[in-house]
C-alpha cells in the first residue's frame, strides 16, 4: 500500500510501505530506505513514520 509523507523540500512523497527496509532518524526528520541503495528523507518524526507504516501494513496484510 502507498502512504504519503512530506519530503524535506516540502513536496508530497508517496512510499510503498511494503518496500521499506530500514528507517532511521536524521536531523531533517526521518530517512526511509528501500532496497538497492534508494532512500527518501521526510520531515515527519520517526515515531509517526513507524506508526503510519505499521498501520498500513496491518490493513494490507503485510504485503
């Protein structure tokens, strides 16, 4: 399932919750990492990102 966050340049960013491999806090907010060295940094705090991703995965059955 796709979830929406706000990137550090204030643009809406769509993230496929099933492809997230690692999440880490950074100065700007939270970095969401995917496979093959891809990542996006969003302004939402780590706890909010984890909560949104967990709820999305629970609804979708974990993809």
